[in-house]
């Protein structure tokens, strides 16, 4: 049976990128490697919307998150974090593990943080030195207003750190224009790669903050990594050489398509998936502010969402993801990032319909597919 990957990461990888992973390895302390690393870092800048340095870390996206924490706040300092899902919750745990003081802004799952909540938190915690948030909360499929929050922080002595793991490469990012101080992502989402690379960029004032922080850790010391990558054209420690080869090819493909078309393609996939859900009379977890890279569809009352996910995978070969924590068994998350096109979403929607039929949900077979087709047809 042919398998299809519609998880919100890892994602499908183009064959050209997979071939790069099979290239003979070269040593990372060579001129040949430096050429590739420099090309990768330059090609990443438009995806981040920055003229600042983008650093490549051999880690998951969580490693890039921790790098932001340990470089931008010191032990004992207060830091505000937006907790609207599993990954927002992770910010709080990282801040505490670093020995800083986490101050929570709690947001209902599926909702976006409101700018006034950030204003209230800054008044309540005037000593806070940074705000940590997601651009797109993968666990709840909700999009947070990073631009609006940046408008609040850029005039204050407060860093804004944004986890863009399911937004960088999915929708346009304007890190410099908005005033975001740190933006990060991981390789296994819109960059169409296997897991294993974390990517992070800092603003000028964030670099100054990092430089003055003597508790930057060791492996994730971004000042050390900046010197290595910018000045010495290599990495501070042994890198994931094959993944960096592959990232270079992936970025080449994305830029050849043009970023505007990449964003339009992924917007069409998201709209088609949501239209299918509506046609099947299924509700979204985040109806008012849906994430651009993954759609969260609530399963009907009385229907086991975990069983639906298993049916789609085992009977149809279509891998999606269920919900986490309180949403376990109540949610199906369908990713539309990576090496996917609009017509691929017809496969995902067809499998969703077949799974629903197997669970005796009453609807007109093909209604979701037809709705998705109508969205796709508009863009042809």
C-alpha cells in the first residue's frame, strides 16, 4: 500500500532533496562545506524576512527554542510566555529549567492571544525581559498575532521571541519590519526536510542582549555559533552535514518556485481542507484564527478521534495526527506543509471521508472532496 504523509511534521520530502541525503559526505572543516553553509544561510533570510544572520543548529526545533531561552534571558529574570497549547506550555518549562521565572499568559486552546492580554501581562510583570510565543501553535492549529505583539514590544526593553516552526516557509514572515527579536523554525516542516536542523535569527538588540548574557550555556551559545558561521564559514561543532546539503537543495526548489507561489500553494491547501470540513459539517478547533500549515478538525460527538486517525493510516495509508492532552480522541490534525500540492489534499479528504464512514458518521460521501475541488479549481 502506498503511504501518504499529512502529519504537521515530519512532512513529505521531494526526491531531489532525498538524493542530496545520499551524496558522499565531505568534511565540515573544508572550503566545499563553507560554500554550501553560506548559501543556505543567505537563502534562509527571505523566508525569515530579515537581513540579520540566520544560524543553522544541529538539533530539532526544540533545540532552537532552548537556544533562544538560554541566550536572551538570564537566571532569575522574569519572562512572559503565551500558553495556548502544548508548545506554548513548553516555553514555560524551558524558562523554568533555565532558572528564570516564567510568567504565564493563558489562552484557551484553539484561540489566539489578544494584544491586550500582552499589555496586561507587561503591566502585571514590569520586570519581565522577554515574551515567548508561537506564531502558529501546532497542537491547537491556531495562528497567533505575532505582528501585533511585536508592535507592543518593539518600543519597550522587552524581547519578543517567536516560534515560527509551523509558519516560517508557510506564510510570509517580516521579522525586521515587524520588530521580532528572535524567530526560529525546524527543518521538518515547510522546509521539506527530515527532522534534525534548528534555525534561528536574532535582531540587533537581541544580539546585544545575548552578548551580555554570561549564562548562554555551551552547545547552544549563539555568540560562539555566530562567530563560527559568519566569520569562519563553518559551525562551532560537528554539524548534520547531509541535512545541510539537503536544506540547500530544498531552498533552491522553494526559491525557484518563488516564495509568493509557495505561500499561495499552501494557502490553497489550507482553504481546501477547511472547505471540506465545512461540507462534512465538521467544526474546526480554531475557526477564527486557523493556522496556515495545519488544520484541526474536531471529531463529531461520540466518535473516537483516535480510532479515526488509525483507520485513515491503516486502511488508507494516510497519516494524519490526533489531538494531545485534553484534545486526545477529539481532534484530527491534517498538515498541508512540505512536499505537497493542492491535489494531494483530495487524498487526505478522501481518507477522512472513508474513515468517517467506517465509524458510521452520516454524511453524503464525496461532499468534502467536492468542496476541496471547488477551492482548488479557483486557482487553476
